[in-house]
C-alpha cells in the first residue's frame, strides 16, 4: 500500500519572489492525512487559508497560481510549481504552508532548496492510503505546436520532455527522460533552474514580471552562452521544464501512474492535460452501475424482447441519465432485418432512448405507479448503423420537465461516435 506522508517537524525558508520581487517568509508544518496542501496567508486579515485544488487555479503569466475568496477576502498564492514539484518528488501529500506574501520565494530558481528544507524536517508516513490513478488509455492535448500525452505506465510516473532549440538560442534541442522517484527527483530534476532568453528580459520587466530574477537564480541564454552563470546540466532548460510539469501535475486530484510525453509545453498545456485527467478520475470514481436490470424491471413495464436498456451507468435526478444496451447477434430483430448484413432498426434505437428517459421519469417519487408513454419525437437523425456486438451508450438530458410530461435531448453512441439522436417527449399516465 502506498501511504500518505507529511513532515516530522516545522521547517522554514525565506527569499524573494521571482516575479513580485517581494520578500516572503514561509513556515511548513505537518498536516493530517487527506488535508492536502493548505496555504495560509498570514499577512492578510484573519489569516485566510486555501487548499491547492484544480478548481482554484487562476491565470497568471509565466507561473502557476491559485486563488479563492475566503470570508470576503480575495486570497492568491503565486508561483506554486517549484514548491509543489518538490512535494510531488519527495512523496509529501499533506502540509500547512504559512506565508506572509503573495508569492512563494524563488530561492535559487529551482526546487533544490525546498527539497533540502523538507528533507531536513524529516518525512514520515501517516498510515493512511494514498489515492492512485492509473492511466489506462492515451490522454492527449495538442495545439499543432506543442503536445502532451499521458500513456499507461504501471511503474509509477515517467516523464519524457523534448524542448526545441528556441531558434538556436539554447544550442540545440534537449530531450530528458526521468523515471520519477525521490532520489531521481532530488538528483536529476530539483536543481534545474528557471530560464529565459536575453531578448525576453526587457519585455518581461515591462509586463511587471521577473522583479526578483537575477543572473544567479535564472539562466539567461544569450545566443548559446548563459550570462554570468554556469549550467548545472547541459540540458538544464529541459530539466526545468520537467520540474514545472511535475509541479503542475500536483493539481491532479490523485497521484498518477503514467508515462507523460511532452513536446514544447508550458503551464497552459500542462494544466489542460491535468484538467482532462481530473475528468477521467471523476468518471472512474462513479459507480459503474447505478441501476442493474433488476431495478430497471421494477421501474419499467417493458419485458423481453422489448426491454432495450440493460443497465444505468449515470443518473442525476431530474437532469440527465446514461444507459447501456449490449447488442448481441441473438437479438430477435436481426433474423428479419437485413439478415445478410444485420443492422439494428433505427426505430428501436429511438425506443432505447425513450426507455432510458423513462427510467429517469420513473425514479421521481410523484410518478410511482404510473406508466411512461412515448408521446412524440422530433429532429430524429441516424448517423451510423448499429451492428451485432456493438455496445450502445444512451445519453439523455432533460430539456423541460413538468408534473406529467417531459422533453429530453437523447443520443445513442457506439465507441464515442453518435449513431442516432432525437428530441423525445413522454407523458406519464395512470394504468
């Protein structure tokens, strides 16, 4: 079992924010299991606290930030990625982080000092299970210029990052591959410092950024040379991109087992991937079957061979419902409906949508004892034939709902492709 971890005792760091230029003093304290990373702004009235969570991400240039309104006070914490990367790399799940400024210290521009500070405080297991999400199918984001994909990988978290040569400014493309664990992170990723191009410096300063940056905490590339500094790695720029990516992956709602392959990505693309991963995590956490066929038989009057929904996968009362129908070669309609090239009759696809919608209606207490009748259909379209062996995903969303009548938008999908769609109206009648 993978267990959650925190630190054994209090730890402190101080420094200047890379972008704000403001001094920030930080105190790290142990926190209980399942509490996550809680940031406490001690410089604001009431010392408001916000937990790092994807719902609190906000757009800030060249850095990752979180924000929330707490007790009428707007609370923000900027440049979280280097610190959160250190926590991810060291396997720390729960901390209280007290800070007296809006931006965490930039320190030497990497995560090295955060790693040393947290290790010095001692890292302890908490006996509570850590939630893991294993990627089981490819998840990808691409805009034609940058791309990032998460692939199945049972060995934990592996990252492959490709950085282009920035028009020759960094002396060639850089490729880094890391199998992430505590030692590989501390040795191969944490010391990599942030970087920029010499030609970008004035533009960044004009935008109010980089006020705390200097040639020691930022690798500034001027052609192929680094100004007033020496690289810690030949491919330090790509390694820092891996560091930023790990910090952004901290906003996934579970620890990941995946192989992440990224090309030219920044915070925007990283977070788009994280958002999609979080949607997959949310879906995976839902019960696989909300209603089985026995419950459906209690709700609907239909019986074989006219019962056309096998189970209910999702149900939001009065709002939407998702059903499933396995289409087998033994369906009686295949014997006479194009037997040489069997396809499911379109009218039965409509019937399957109507029955799925009827389950939603019949779960409403006021409809107990009534019978759902299909009243009308509109905007019916058939887009792809359904063959033996297909599994129908039947999605129904409520458009209008009254005491005895409903209007729903429905569609049938096979492998994510829409086969049929329609607006369906039903009426509830007394037996």
